[in-house]
């Protein structure tokens, strides 16, 4: 990923001399605004020189305003982010709402159903790690476009499966598309909106929560309206995935933001933050190259990166257990199937407003530990309620767990805050999400095994609540005011 902001026109890059001093806010995380406020516009923060490439402004010449990236790209990017985010969870939550029907239709045991709920984090870990390499070769927009196409294909093929193996294979195809898109969403935001990281992260997190909740609430009613066939109820979400492919097609022509731009990730551009304009010093191109470590920090050496990966993994464990099993918990407590789906939707819809507020709040705080603690305490309250009175206080527990699940947009925001360079964001995003999803794999499977062998939900719910404690600890560590470049 190139480190120059995509809100600037390539022809309007500023010229500089070798004696230029670094930007005064160079030490703050890339693409984020100053702690107290976000920049109002890119044009206010970035002076530019005349549009002639390589030309230097005469002494005393007033700086011209920055030229935004061509508007034909801005609209598709915003629309593409929203539609892509809407498609990042329906493949999972629609299955959770119909898990009992799918299990009966494909003759699955409780343990096999637990394996099915563990497939999403497994695919996210395996395929998500490939996202940086694919983005460097083809460009992030092209990879996200392919990801949306894979989601569409998987959702079309899944209802046609005649057995468990084919169903898992089709699900894996859709989840592969979700995996690479998961990793590249923060990267797309950094590329095109380096001065609006909190706002744009909140926007697509809000859309993600909306898609999650709508799929949870609408799948059962739509299935009933379509004759009660669970295959049709799952397959209808392919329509939304098809729509998500379209906005990314114009971005395939954004060659400066594509393969050529990505190749500059490992060059001298890495010396500048993604929120700062790239400087043309006039030096030979060979002198512009930076050491590989500067361009792409070895995040495996960073304690912050490991803490962020663990935090991501523990919040993902809770999220996928909730999406996969919470409707069944309520149904076993005597709640009707349609109401159980709505309760899951309530849990997911809490992320719609909070996913927009939390990233903006996090970018204004020096450390994000207080937010981590508040979200974990809500999770503890929700799981305690599920343990003691799952049906009596169902709506309250659904709300509390929905607030707790907003650790996901917080984790995405911290990925941007914990790296100073554009290359660092790519590496940290892939590392934290891949490590995190690997950590989350056993959770849903273990819940299924405990449920089958204990004959109730007491032990599984105790496990879910207990995981809130380590999540709180590693989240506080990940939220400290430092970057991975400081530790590598």
C-alpha cells in the first residue's frame, strides 16, 4: 500500500529539498487526526506546489490548495466500503438463525455443528494472511472486488449442497472473500481517507453491524415466506453480494492506487506517514529506497502487535459464539425461533450507532483501555444474565452483549492507531486479524462439544463469560499509546 494519501492528486505532490524538516506531527499514528480533533479537510492541512510534476515552487510563492483524488473514485470508494461491509457477516448470521434446520437437513451432530460455527474464524485466519501479498500485486480495490465475487459465488453454491462436505466447501468460498476483505478494509480507509480514519472506520463498521443484524432478524421470516425451505432462506443473501461487486469495478482503473502504487509500499514513501504528503526530494530514485524493515516492520517482534492480535482473537471468539449459538440458547430456553432471531438482531444492531461513535472516540483518547474495560463489563453482565435467567431478561442480555461486541470496531481502530507507517498498517492488519482468528477457532467448537456432553448451557455460558477477563487484560495492553515501529 502506498503511503501517500489518496486524497491528493499525483500531479500536485509538493516538492522539497534535502534540507526539509519532517512534519511536526510525524510521530502520531498514520492517517489519524491529532488527539483532540480530526482534520476538517485534507486541503486545509496539506499545501501543494504547482501541478507540473517535479517542479519546485519559487520562494515566496503561495501554496496552492491540495487537489482531491478524482471524484469518479471517491463515490465508488464510499459506496463500495458500505456495500462490502454489509456483506461481511450475513453469510454467518443467516446460518446461525437457521442452524437447527441446516443441522437436521444435513444430518449433523452437535459436534459437527460446532465445527461449522468454527469454520468462519478458520477461513479468516488462513485466507486473511494472504491479503497483503494479493494487495501488493493487484491493488487493494481489485482484491476486495474479487472478495465480493467470491462471497456471491459461495452463497449461490451453498444452498445447492447435498451434504455436509459440499456445504462446508461452499461456505469456505464465501468466507475466503470475507477474509481478504476484512483485512483490507482498514487499508482502503488509509489509502483514500488518511485524514478521516475514525469517521470512515465508523461508517463501514456501522454498515457491517447493520448487515449482521438485518441478516439475523430477516432470515427466518424470509425463509417462512419462501415456503420454509432453509436453502432459499440462505441463498437469498447472494443478491446483496452481487450488488457489492459493482462499485469496485470502476476502481480497477485506479492504476495509481493499484499495482504500481502498491509496489511503492517498500520504497522511500515508507518514511512518510500515510497522513502526510509524499515529498519529492529530487534525489535519484535509488536514494529514495528505504530498508525493508522500515517499509514493513516485523510486527512479530512487537508486544503491542501480539496484544492486539490476542484482543482481536478474544473479541472474535465471543462474536462468533454469539452469532452461531445465541439463537439456539434462547430457543432452548423456550423462546420462539423467530423471536430468537430478532434477539440476535438486537445484539448485532447495537453495533450500528456504537460502531460509528467508538472509533471516533478512540482516536481522541491517548489510550483506549477505558473503552476496553467498559465493553468487557457489559459482556460479563450479559453472560451472567444468560446463565441465571436466559428467557426472563432476554432483551436486556441481548443489548448488553451487543454493546460488548463493539470491541470489533475498537480493534479495527487500534490497528490504525498502533502503526506509524502505511506499510505497518498492512502488516499489522493482516497479523492481528490472522492471529486473532486463529485464537478464536476453538471457541465455537468447544461450546458445541460442552453443550452436547453436558446437556445444557451452563458450562458453555460460563466459558463465554470467563473469556471476558483475559480480553480485558490484553485489550488494555493493546490500547497503550505506542506504535509497532517503536518496538520492532
